């Protein structure tokens, strides 16, 4: 495989809708914004990390628009099972952002992480 990047697609974790799983993986790989509802509130995010923490499937994002209990833009962690009506947007983002040290996430399993380029 000279010079090509190999993408390994993990199957959707139990209870996670396979279409949502694929949508998140695609958004991270293509650096595209995601729009979804969480706790019945609209969110628009840059998806950065997607994996399992302490047995819970989570998405670590930089939320840029929508509704939030804290000021936006801001780092947010979402339980994937609480996400509804996910939509892949055409708008892209530059890639990884520098997260403050207290925002770094530890993952039991990491399905995908946005790259720096």
C-alpha cells in the first residue's frame, strides 16, 4: 500500500443506529459539520473524537451554533444515544483545534479522530 491511507471502519456499537455511526465517521473523515438535536435542542458541531468512554458511546465536538447551556462556541461532549435527526452538512472545518488541557478526553475505544490538516 505505497502512500495510500487505509481507513478501518468499525461496526456500529450495540444500540447505536448504524446510519448515525456511519454519518459520524464520514463527518470526521471529511471534516464536515454535523447538525442534530440533543435533549430536544438544535446543535451544529465540528466533530472531533468519536468513541467509547466508560462504556458509553460519545462524540466530542466543538459546538459552533444552536442551543447550549454554556456560551458558544465551546467544547461539548454528547452521548450518541441522545442524538436525534443527525445531518451531515456541506460546510467543512479546518481540522483539529487545540483543546484546553482539562478538555482532553480519555477513550476506552476511539473509532475516529479528526486530523490536523
